[in-house]
C-alpha cells in the first residue's frame, strides 16, 4: 500500500491521520528488512522512527541519531522530517497542535500501557483501530529450534513450574506472555530468522498447570503446542471468568480489546524478564566460557590489525573479525551489526560502516570497534578503541579519562538492590572532572543467548529503577565523542556477585566477563591513581591467563606485550 | 487542654480522632519549647512526631531517632508508641486500618499540598477543621530587627522588585509568602526568639507594585507594615477577582479555605527559596568571612582539647566551644544544639549531650563534634571527629574511609543543573567499597544567617531533584556509625562555582568554606590515593594560611602541626 492509497482510505473512513511506527506486534524487538513499514512507505531504513500520514501531509519523526540518514533517504518534498524522538507523547502532542483528532492506528502495534496513556492525556483524540493496512507479513516458515538444557541450565518444565507457582500465589489462571525474548527463554527455543537475535517471535500462554501454548505464524517443527493468532484471539474471547496476568508494556492493545470485561485481566511485570536477568549457574558459566572464545577472536583480530593496519578499511576489519568469530566453537551470529568507526566516524555513536562511508585506517587516529556475538552458550558485547599509528596527546588524555570512568564503575561495590541508575554517575563523574560527558547510558543489561540489550537492569539515569541482584550481566561503556575528529569508548560486560566482604553479606561487586586487552599505547599512566593502575594490571594478567592458551605463538607474544603490567 | 478534655470534645462533635502534629503555622520551622503541643499533651519533647487521639486510645508516631526517647518520656500505659515516621500518609494509613474516618485537625497546621494528598488518597475520610484546641500561643512581643544591607547584599526594595517582576510576568497581583525564612530573607529582618535560627516568624504579601505587608502576632518595632492574622484572612476573603501565587507546601490549608473561589489562587514554588539559595556576592563573602572566624573558634577549641582532654566531659567541650565562638566578631547564636558525642554516644546520629548522658572523654575512643553558629554575615555547620588518646586500627581505617568519601564529593565537578541527589552516591560508594553506609543524606543546603538546613538544593537520594547552580552552599558530611562503639563524621560546607575548565564553561566545582583541620592522627595514609592526599594537603595549607593569623603563638604551633603535609 502507498501513501496515496492510505489517504484514500482515510478520506473514505472520515479519519484525519494514520500513525505508522517501527513496531510490529513484537513491540520493541528487532524487525526484518522486509517488515520495515517506514522503509516501505517512505524509504527511511533506520531502527527507530514513526510516520504520521494525514490527508494532505506526512511527517517522519526521528531522533538525533537518524536526522542525517532520514534527510538522505526520504523525499522531503513529500514528507517533512521532525527532529523529535518517535515517542507516543511526542506524536500526540504534534497531532494536538495540528488539530488532528480522528486517528487511525493498528492495535497490534501499540501497547496497552501506551494506549491508556494516550486515552488519559489526549481526551479529545478518537483512536480507531484500522488493523494492518500495509500487510507486509510473509509466509516464510520459521524453524523453531530447541535449546539444549546443557546451555539453558533449566528445562522448560522447570521454568514453567516457576510460572505456575506464581499464578497459584496470585490466584490467577493464565500468564499471557507477549515479549518474544521471554517466550524464547521460557520455552528454551530459538530461531534463525532475525540476523542478530536468536529469539522466536511468538507469544505464549502458560496455564496454572504449567502447560504452555505458543501463538504465532509460520512456526514449524517445535515440540511446544503451537497455535495461530486467531486462536489466541479466540482464547481471549472465551476467557470470561478467568484471571489472566499480562504485562501492559509489551502486550498490544488489540489483545485487551479482544478480551471480554468478565475476564479478570491483571497487569503484572513480565516475570520472565525478571527471572532471566538473574543468570542461573549454567547460563553464567556459559557467559564466562563464550567470553573467553570471543576474547580469543578479538585478540587474534587485534594482533592481525597491529601487523596489517596499513591499507585496511573499516569494512576489512568488520570482515576479518567476523571470520575470527566464526572459527570459534558454538558461534551462532553477531549480536548486532559491528561498529568499526575510524577517526571522525568513531564520533558517530551508532555508526556502522557501509561502502559509502567506509574509511581507510590511516596513521594518527583511533579506531572505535564495538561488536558482539551470539554463541550457543551466551552473548557478548565489547568495545575497544585502538591506536592506529602515533596519536595526539589529547587522544591519549581522553582515552585515559574514559578508562578511569570505566574502572570507577567496574571497581565499585554497592548494597544488593541498589538501582543501576544510581551507579551511572560513578563513571560519568570521571568524565565531568575534565568537563566531558557522553550522551548515552553507562551500561545496559545483556541476555544469555538473547537480546544484547535486556532489562530490567540498566546502568543509566533514564533507565529503570530496578535494583541489581547477584548474577546479573551489565555493560560498562563510558565514552567521549569529538565531532569530526574521533570517538573513544571502552566497554566490558560485567556480572554481579556477592562482594568479597565477610562483614557485609548483602553487598555486591562486579566481575569482568570480557577478556580483551585495553590499548596501553593510549594510556597516560601519570593520570591514573594507584588503585586504577592495580585494577588495570590485574585485569590484563587475567586476560593473558585466560586467552593465551588458545593463541598461536605469534599471537601469544603479541598478547604478552599487550597485557604486560604498566 | 488535656487528652481527656480533647476526648470530650471529640464525643460532643461526633468525631473519631484528633491529629496533633509538631507543626505550628510555620510548617517545618523550629518551635519554642512552650509551643510544643506534643510535649504539652504527652511529655514527648523530640523535634518530630505526631499524636493521634481517638475517643479511647492514643498513638504517638516517632521515627527511629526518637524511639528510646519517646519510651522514656511518655506514659505508655496511656499512649502507644508507633515506630513510623510521622508522615501524613503513615498517619492516614493507620487511621484507615483502625476504621477511624471522622478526623479533626487544625487547618493552620496542615499544608494545602498535604490536605489535597489526603483528600485524593483517603476518600473515605472526612476532615473537620476544628482550629487550635490547645491554644499554647503566648503574647510575648517579638522585636523585629533590621538586617543591614552590608550583610544582606541587596535591599528589601531590590528583592521586592524581583518579586514584582515575577508577578508581572505571571500576570499575578500578589505573592503570598508563608515560609518564615523566605519572609525574613525578603524583608532583611531577623529576630531573637528562636534559639538557633534568626528568622522572624511571619507571613508576607507582596503586591505587583513591590509593596510588602507582614502578617503575624506580637511583631514589634519594624519599619515593614505589619498586620494581624485576622487581617490576612480578611485580605484573602476579599480577594475575589485577583490572582495570588502561593506555595502549596508551606501554605496552611486554612488560608485556602479562607479564599473565595473567585480568586485565582495559583500554586508556584516559593521564588524566595530559589533566590536565596543562590548567594549574592555579599552573602558569599559573608559566608567566607564567618567561616574563618568560626574556624578560629574551633581551632582554639581543638588546641585546648588536645592540651586538656584529660578529665573533660562532652558538656565541657560544648561549653568551651560556645565560649570561643562568643569571642568572635558578629557572633549571634549557635545554629543548632552542639552534638558532642564521645565513644558510643557518637554513634547516635542526632545525639545531644545532657547531664544524664554526659560522658567523660577517656583514652582510646573518638569524639564526634558537630556544631555551627549564626554570625551576622553567615551561618556555619561543621563536624570533626577527634582522636582521644590512642585509638584502634579499625577506627583509623573507618575514619580514612569517611575521609575518602568526603573528598570524593568535595573534589567532583559536574554540569550546572545536575541534581544534588545524583551526586550523593559519589561519597556513599566510597563507604560501600568496604561494606559500610550511613543512614542520612550526604549533604544539605545552608542559608546565610538563616536556617542551617535550607532547600531546594540537597546532596541526598531522598532530596529534591533541583539542579545545582553557582553560589549555592551545601554540606558534605558522610559518616559511619558503629552502635555501642563510636561514630565518625567529617563535615565541611562547600559552595558551588564555575569549574576551572576553560573548555567547559557550564561545569561547576566546589570550594570549601569550612576552615578546620581534619585529625591526621586518624588517617592511614596508605589507604589514600595520590589525588586524595593532594586534596588533603592543599586543604590544610589553606586552613593554616587563613586561620593562623588570628591565633596565639601556642595555638599557631598547634595549627602548624595539625596542618603539616602528610
């Protein structure tokens, strides 16, 4: 369907505007290129945005990351680009300003929480669920694969029993699970259709008896009973008299509409999000193990890079790193598109090299390399900034300051249940000391063989206030970005565990998962405090011990030098 | 009036319970002993609490600080002590549990904000304003004194003109000012009736033309036009058609009740609280100057204490410190009752020595000394922890850790408008590093010749989210408290100013106001990082430079030793 056809429908149905977001029914999850409604309608291919189409105008909302890209991809004679994040409130404030009140939307693509927020705050608006006018769905079958319990640590039955216990405690009959990463974790299943995230895009209903049913389209070859979307609507239609728990932030308004008032539909935070954030011993060991293999791949890359930097481009680095990773056992995919930004490209926070932007590595600047992988036993996410040739004192001072910020978080202890948002400033204040800052959170949660960004934990001022518990994985990634010059970020994954404090059993500390040397050529040791230097040397010693056995003699010599104490 | 008489009135008026709080009409300000309604009714003399009197029972709400004191002062056969802070929500949750719904209260002693909160959250409650049944007011005249502009920095007319401009911008006719510290600051007036706080307990109304009228009782000898409480009610009664700004958090519900619906009564944060938090150049210089005089008094005390500790008690130290302070120019009063807690008394956060608790100073423990003063040019608040004789390694380790926490905040830089609540963790995380914590905020705002605790700024997780601006004064006072053993706190006052960062003009840093050496006998220098050591030595060098000229030869020698570099 085209924008012109949409306008005809708006007119015939007496509607003022249609809202099209980046979402499909798996709210907030990755989508496939062929599912990209915004790209289909206007050419914009970014990973966040929203389009408002009125009868005579159209507006594309994008955040700061995508302003340049949107301007390049979109016909701005037809579509005006609005430089505001595509938050629902921004869209509806805009509609209010424009006097548009009869609003068409797809109730599969808007959460109950957002719908209720709009209904409360924009009382003059009438929202009409018009369903999916674009209908980009394909019927390509998706093979549902079983995740072995030796990776998952708990069987599906064990996990479903925990859910059943919760239902029993809450006097509920069913849990409606609409977050695909929760469903995949609960059922120990995965799929290969998304390029970076091994989740099965399905909903699930779990009964008080621990029986689970999947709902989705084109799901094949799974031993979990699987039904269609229409079956789910039927289930809800006929649920009168039952109590169903659901998470209003991931459940589409469509499902609430389908449920009769006689059903007791109760909002509850998605328990699987909370359970899977606290890694079980098998998952934690998997995360430790896969970080060693990932470290081996990265060390091989860094050694190769030092020997061959001359004449390479960003994309060469991406390709070579991919090759080293595929050689590792249990490699599944990258966990996101590798960011390899040289010089000024490194200052663009969400940069990914393309043939058009691809820079050659040249003497005297920095390569920011942010990448990660999915292995069957875990997920990685690591950023290193690498000196290419001889770099300036300013770069070294900045890098050292980022390192101080990184260590400040990595080295801290805190009482169990401290909200990660409170810890963000420990790293950030190190940058503030020199008048610097970074416009992103210090860290995010990471799944084990799932989303590389997961909640509820977060080390970010704007993040959730959920308290940190043992065995949670978070990233630690302060940075500094100097426009048109260079970018620096140092990112390790950390996990929480009981602090080594006999008198304070409730305190936690971090252990570093990532095993890759930090470029010592970029460190001004005179700017480090003794405690920071000790942290760095101990970290490098551990990296050498864990990684060296898997390297060639040449690579071992490189690593020994890279990890020698400062 | 007695509890028995109150019960008779409740019965005759068909009411279930009366709420009596610690407040008079100056909500949240200090009160005089003779105004202490709780003490009058049940003997409890603490500075925070609330009493609920039903027809057959009575409950006293006190927070953790006052549990022991309440048990000692109150007849627990008649009054049950409830160990919950006396927050309005706690009181009304309790009333709800008890099924009490016809509630008598004094609308002069409850803010509009609290009244609205109750009305919204406790819809089953019916609140009846019964006025002040206790009537403890006296007619002792209060001399209203004028604060010279050479201390205040701005004349009353200048300040009123700022208010008038704001009224004009907001299309309002009047500002109703109900916070006594705001009124005193705006009018450049003070009084001597409260023991520690030189404020005039009055309300004020400022007109669009910058004319100010005081409202209060027994106010004498001021050149500001002064009227009675009844005049204020008359003014509000006849204000129909006018627009009046007021702060719902400091304005009693009584005044809202007195205002006809035809008056446009608009909630606005008290502008004077915001203005006076950012010290003007004269106030800031006054704060700097009075901290030198206060430092001289404290250095004399510390020198004397080192020479005479043998045989002294906590109260001897309080008396001697008072004497040294009274010898300083422009001394007005202490700014709060001096806390001198030796050994286990130091572990009680709000301890004040009395003849009953007074401990002798003995070899091998710590004296926690938290005190402050009002001078005509400013206000001080300082805590030092002093080694008496030879102390344990644990005490030295703990003291050093508190010092690290203190320095972490004092030494930080941050973007202007960063909320102080975000900075709290910088100090606290230093204590966390060893599994320690403190159950109070890291810092609070301090007025210039006013309340020793002022808002809106605060370095506290539970504090206001108001951003820090230049020339604000805050305390920095981490601590550690080991029950039945000892307490440690190190407190300096700091003020904010532009950071010494040419490339980051929006960043702030702190400058230390307090000029008193930190006890080096309690520092394990091997636990300090180089940057911390440099901070300490530079601080001591500055203390010596500023204080030494005002000391005797003997005292100078003591100070030189106390301030020599580590």
